[in-house]
């Protein structure tokens, strides 16, 4: 998913590490196409899942 689709929510992405940001956008994009969910909610859930993914990688 292109970051431009979430331009309204840039502040939510600003402090994320690049890998987490990329993963959050990927997850949010999937949520938007698979569920009837708002961009804001998709991004929040994407960030949550991406942070969990990142912390699992870190151990």
C-alpha cells in the first residue's frame, strides 16, 4: 500500500522505524481491501501488528 493513501495520518507514522512503518502500511493496505474498515482504523491496527511483528523479530 502506498503511503500516500494514509497522508491524513502522517503523525501516526512519523516516529516509527522504517521497517515497522513499511510493514504497518502493508498490513493497513490489506485490511482496507479485505474488510470494511476506515483508513484510520486500518492504520492503527496496522501499526499495532507491525510493532508486534518487529518486537518478535528482535526477540
